[in-house]
């Protein structure tokens, strides 16, 4: 054992939290509701503003390009804050930090709704993203402490449902609020939900605070974290808009991210009190579980973005109709998640995760066979089936990732694994949309080769349009729209098919972890407060 490991062990023993018993009866029910509501509110805000950007940009008098900073500022600040959860927990305690996170999130949401101009809104969104960082990992940690060891899987089932359903509900709810009320209300709705969650949480958990200790501030580690994570997130968010590595700005951000990450690794691995506990990656179950979760979530999130875009831009669906296609994804997830949670301690979680990846691959393969004639129900069926994959996704992988960790390290491990998941989600979105557009351009070029005066199909189509009174320019425009529709459909098929293959290739990573008969989180839950 190294001196650093010895120091960590001694500090851990000194600051180990008291082993509070699990909650019982209504206290556990209300605690679960409050923590899940806070998580839902947080995750919802990562996607609720997406469909409201045109309205926000128009009202504040800026271009749609400038409006995207409403999304970017939140994502960058949130990605920086999440991995700090473990260090902040040691300084302030789990309950106090969670309460501060929720209350500051409410205040920043209120300020976002009141913002008089885009500059102010971006600043408040960055604040909102930063204070939201510890909320998800700590909701996971507090929820685990509320349940007995045997039911830790059920706790994760409750938690995972909100994490997976919220990104799908965000655009639907945001679109409805923007169309029927006004865009500030996408932020104001956080206030009653947050106050309710904060009040219930404090009433139940304020006497169950974790131990604290004055850990020195790792200023250099924090500065390096802000530098490389901020550069990476900016690169991912602005890459498609700036044409990726054809832009000097993107190249500069990529270099800063890589160099900053290298220095960050060296510093954090040698500092006595690192701001991020990278020693967690020494555990095989942590790194294999976190890696599988991150890549799978990136694939999932990338496809969640592409499907409604394709439906609205090239299939004539309204935002509400596209939301109706996406909404049923939660039905089977809600049904199966409690079953998975109750049985994950008896069945190898690696089997459940493998089943989830197989179902995800099946769903994406089904979507890869869509065509422009696909009706509403044909498109919805894979979405319904995807709910099964989602139910078997988070719980087993969280179980694997957190297995064997002592209670005091759960918050740090949860923060680090959630950071990997959030970053992978941003990467998945950027990569999926970029590949989709690039493949569409390729298919467009190939299809255009078949559209010529010598083609009987082309001549027939042009003659039919001319007979309906279309001018030559209108005929060519109509043909181009048809080619666009087909090329983006084929490109979507390519993305869906490639994602299906990648889900299958992820399965071996799950099996790199060591077997665990009980929920990994349960071991921690036995004394996680």
C-alpha cells in the first residue's frame, strides 16, 4: 500500500459517516418521491430548452446560432460540476450539499425566466448547470441509504426511471409550454417542484447527515478540470456549427482539451488531496461498468436526438406528434424497472445488462429498416420495445459500477460515473448528428446521379408534375426535396444500423467486470449514512 493509499484509508476511517438504518414506511416512500422529483427536474432541464430556442432567440432579439448558447452554457457548467461531487461532499456533507444544490437550482431557474437579454440568460443558465452538478449523484447516494441492503436494486429502479424518461419528456413538455404559455415557464415550473422536493428531503434526511472533514482545496486540479472539460464541451457543442476540424477554433479547443486532460491526469494521480478521485479507476468493476454505461448512453442519446429531427424535418410530423412517438418509451420501463430492481440481487447483473444491449440492438435494427412510407404505428413499435431495454440498462450497470465500494466513496464514484455518462451523451449527440448529415450528403450525391433526363422514372415524375401546372423551377425544387427526403432517410438508417452493431460490441465490456451476487450498490447501502 502506498503512502497516498494509507493516508486515504486513515482519512476515510476518521470521516466515515454514521451507519444510519434504512428508512421505513411512508418516510421511505416520500424520500423516494422527493429525490426522484429533484432528479427528474434536473435531467428535464438538459433537454427542455431545445425546442424553445427559436422562441427564446426571437424574444431576446438574437440569432438562432447565438441562442444555442442557452444549451451550451448549461452543459459546460454541469459537466465541470458533476465530478466535483465527491470532494464537495467531504467538505459539506451529503444532505447539506444536496439541499444547497436544489435551492440554488430553484433560484437560478427563476433568474433564467426573468432574464432581460441573452447575455444574462446565458450567465444564469451556466449558474443553473453548475449548481445542478451534485444533484444527480447525491440523489442516487441518498436513495441508496434509504433502502435496506436487499432492496438497493429497487432504489436504483426508482432512480433510473426518472433519469431515462426525463430526456424524452423534455422536448414534448418544452414545446407545449412554449406554444401554449411562454418560454420563461420552462424555467418557472422548476420552482414548485424544487421547493416540494427540498422541503420533503430536509424533513426526512436532515438528521442523517454524512461525516465531513476539511479537505484542502486542490486549486490546480480544479483549474485544470475547468480548462479541459470546458474546452471539450465547447468543442462538442459548437463543432457541427463550425464545420469541425476545418475551423481553427475547434482545433484550438481540441488541443486545449487534450493537453489539459493530460496535465489533469498527472496532477490528480500524484496530489495527496485530488479534487477528483481517479483511484476509483483501479477497480475493474468501476471502470468497466462506467465505460459500458457511458458509451451505451451516448448511443442511446444520439438516437433520441436523431429520430424526432428526422420525423419533423423530413416526414412532416409536428413537434407534438414527434413527442407522441417518443413518449411510450417509458411505459414498459416503468413496468419492468421494479422487477429488475427486486431481482438484480439474485441474478447476475451482467446477464441483465447483456439482455438490455441485445434489445437496444434489436430496436435500432428495426429502425434501420424504416422507409419514407412508414406509418405512425410502424415507427412507434420499436419505441415501445425500447422501454424493456431501458428497464434492464441502468440498474445492473450501476450495480456493477458501485459494487464493493465503501459508503464514503459512493458519492465520488457516482459523481465520476455520471460525469462520464453526461460527457458521453454530449459526444453521442454531436457524433450522431454529424454522421447523419455527412451520410445524407453522400446519399444525396449518389441519388442525384440517377435523376437525369434519360431516366424513365425521372421523365415520368417531371411529366406528372408539369401536368399539374408546376413550372420547370418548381419541378426541379420538388425533385430535390424528394431526393433530400430519401437521402436523410437512408442516412438515418445508416446511423441506426451502426448503433445496433456498437451495442452488440459493448457486451464484452460488461463481462470484463467481476461477478457479484448482491447489488453492488447494496453493499454500500448497508451503511451509506
